[in-house]
C-alpha cells in the first residue's frame, strides 16, 4: 500500500463561515499506473490543495498489489475515490477530471462558496 | 456419472463440454456447458436464473470436484445461504472447505458520482483474486446487468462487458452469466451480443392459469442441441430438465409375462398375462371398474414383491385404499412394506409438463417395476390432445426404457357410442399402448352391467370374447356372457337365460328318459312274446317227438308181425 500523506498549504485565507474542520482521509483505488489513475491522482491533489484547508491524507491503493481489497472495500470501477472521513462515507469514480462533480461528490461544493 | 449419458439428438462436438450437474440439462446439450467459456442464462423475474447459476456451481463442487465462485449482484450472501439451505445446498460448508467463494457486489447509484473516465478493472481484479483463491474452474455471475443500474456511462460499460467476456474466456473458467429478459431482446441490455457460445433462456409462463417453467437453448455454437422448449421443474433438490423428446424407440422388448392379477384375464391374454414393460390402456365409462383393474394389477405385482407407483388424479390415497378393500384388495400392507407408493394430486394442481416432471422424478427415485396412472383422461382439462399424447408418449417411453410396465386408465364418457365404439380421444393414445382393455356399461332389463373385452394386445394371441365383468368382495371376476339366438345377455338376464336353458335341458333329458323307458318296455314285451313262442314251440316239439316215436314203434311192430306171418306160412325165399 502506497500511502502519501500530503500536508495542506499553511497560509490559506480562512473563511469565517467555515465550520471547525477535521482531518480528511481519502483513499484512491487504482489498478496499476494507468493514465486514468495518474490523472486521477493529479486531479485529486489539485482539488485538495485548492479546497481543503484542513488536514487531509490521501492513500493510494493499488488493487493489483492488494486484490483482496477490491472485495473487502466493494470496488468495481477504477479509479475510485472513497472519503472515509469525515463521515458519511462518500464514493466517487472516474479520473476526477470533472472538478464540479468531484466537489459535489465530496460535499465541497457548498463549502467552497 | 452423467458423463456417459449421451442422447440421440446431440452429436459429438469439437467443443469440450462440462457437465453442469443439472438434471437433464446435460442430456439435451449433449454433455453440458461449453468448457472454459461463458454461457448466458436469461429470463424474467422468478424464472430460476439464480438457481440455475447456483446449482451449476454447487454441483460442480459436489459432483465434479470443480471449485466455483458465485458473484451475486442482487442477493446478499446471508440471504443466498438461507435460500439455498432449503434446497439442501450447504453453502457455508462449501465455503469452509475452500471450494466455494461467495461475493456480493453492491452497486448503488446514489452513492456513486462519476467524475470522468474509468474502467471496471476493479471487478476483474476482484473476480481474478477469488478465482485464484480456490483455483476455481467455474464462475457464476448473477445478474451481470445490475451494472447498468450502477453506472451511467454505457459506452464504457459495454466495452468493459465485452472485455469481461473475453477475460473470462482467457481465464479458462466455465462461466454462467445471468441476465434479465428484455422486451424484445433476449436480455434487457443485449448481453447476448457478447456471449457467442451458448445462450439459454428460462421462461415461466401461464397457460390455462397453470404456470409452466421452460428452458430453451437459443444457441450453442459448435454443438448440436435440441431446439425445443424443455419443461423444467424446480423441486426441493434443484432443477430438473426433461430431455424426454430425445427418447428413441430403442428399448428392448421383454419376453417375460406378468399376471394381471385376474386369472381369467391372464387366460384371455394367451394364458400368461401382459408382457413386462408393456403399456396397458384400460378405458371405460364411469364406474365400470377401471380403478379396480389397476388396483388388482398393482396388488398382484406387490404380491410378487415388485415395487409399484400409483398416480391417482381422482381420489386420495386413503379413499382409494378403503374403496379397494370393498372388493377384497387390501393395499395397505404394501404401502407399509414400502412396495407401493401413491402420488395423489389433482390434475389442475399444476401443468401437464410439471406433472410429467414430477412423475419422471418419482419414477427415477422410487424405481418401480409397475406404474399405474388413474386416469389419464383427467389430464385433458389442462392440455389439448396433442399435448397429452406427447406427455404420455414421453412417460411411456421413459417407463419402457426402464422396463417398467405401465397401466393407464382412461375415462370414456360418451354414451352414444356403440358397445365398444372407440372415442376420438382414445385414438390418440391407443397407438401408444401395447394392450387395450375396454369396459362398457350395458343397460337392459332395468339394470346395468359391465362388459369387458380386449381390443388389442400386441404380440400375443388373445381372446376375442366378450366377458361380463363382475366386481364382488372377492375381487374381479370375468364371466362368460350368454350368447344365444336372441343376442348377448349380461347380469340377471344372463342368469335368467342360463336358468331357462337348464330347464330346457332338464326337459329334454326327461323326454329321452321317457323314450328310453318306452323302448325298454317294448323290448321287454317283445322278449316275453319270444319266450311265449319259444315255449309254445317247445311244447309242440315234445308232442311231435312223441308222435314220431309212436309211428316208429308201430312200424317196427308191423314189420315183426309180417315176418312172423311169413314164417308161419313158411314162405320160402
């Protein structure tokens, strides 16, 4: 398992209406280094940097190396992004190139406004 | 065990086949499903797709030691386990033995947002890891089309499905993929276009308010297969497909004869009874004693220690046994002894095909040597002539192939036909039968009697005589009917005729006696006369003799006198 903890940028302007943020745990399931998985990872990092002010962790899980996890975590499509924290668990698929949809899927659309 | 079974319709193939283990299916496909390839099973809701898929996996494990993977998109694992427990499939145990992997794939569109390009590699990895986990040779995916409800991008989905089927082929696993039936297509989303080798449809339809399950092989590349719709049955031990139309007329005819249980009938049948393995039709009107003939036949078979299966469509088991006791046939001990088994069900309980399935299944399990069906005419309300005929043909062929003697009763109800006129419906079935006994009510003199005759009995010299059929507490008796100048008489008319005849005979005897006596007395008279004549003659003879004696002595005296005279005269001479 490849775990890439990414620390958010420090000097971001705070929005007053933002609720007390908590740590985000995001898991990106991929199957090897495919163009889609690389794109997804890039897109995810950009979105996180831009919209997440709090602490966040991105775990990239390569199913080729851990095939059992596909069953355990109910993964069919790759890439799949699962937001484990904060609850509720959110699941989005695709290479995350449609930023708008990613934001909706991660409940960031509202927060960003 | 099923590997050796081949049928006449399906020839040999270049394809290797894997027995599915589903009863009958391997017969109609000539060996089962294409080995190492995916097959598609489609059908509407509740038609048995999941069962087909699961039975394929479970039988593969238990009967052919091929581990299997079952992917469920619709049912949860716990539900599956529970459902199949009732069918006698212990999925937990198979999982524990590492021969089975169950996986439930949940797809809920509401929780999935599609944010760009993706593929279904996760599914492939998932399947692959499960296959590797137990070294699976079989995989079932039920129902793959659930994917269409989970993902919106159909272009991606279709290319991934195509890839999936190729991938399954590459892995060399024998796969069963199920799909929902579509309006005009075999499956709702056209999965059939990806599966080139074998497509099967299951159907569950209503005919005359009776549900019938049918299976059809739409295509089977590289293999000859039956194209008919085959009825199938879901029972407590899984699916049974009936490959009966593939039966051919190759059964071996037995020389052995078995008693009908009615001594006189055996006499009429060339002295020895029916051939073993033959089919016998007993037809007659209501209340003519058809069931009694069947019960007597069964009674006789049980006495020979043979197993019998009695399908009854009109009475319950206990009612029939009670009724038969009244004619001195007690079937109860045979039931207790396990020699006799009843299957009592209303014909309308289920479809014709289902009846056949149940019958064949029971015959297969119980292995009787005699089967009786009472009456086949009750099947007509649930199927037309052709259907009933084809059902009976399959039943008879099946029975014959196992050397089972079958007795079928048929209720003929048209009173307008002549004494032994044949009804059109009976014509349909009679050609299937080797022997045909007919019973008929004969009315006259204010009473009704039963006439009995053998219409045909293939392969033996049989009596052409009409008999009176009499039921008593001692069972069935066949009596000679009265045949005289005035016609054929039954019952008390027969008795009256017979007693009248006795009177006549007595009268004639008396006459003869009288004449004899007359002659005797005449003779005596004559003898007396002779005696008298003889006496008269005797007397006359005596008289005559006396007279003759007198004459002689007189002559002698005369002669002497003459001599003396001469001497005295001194005649010289």
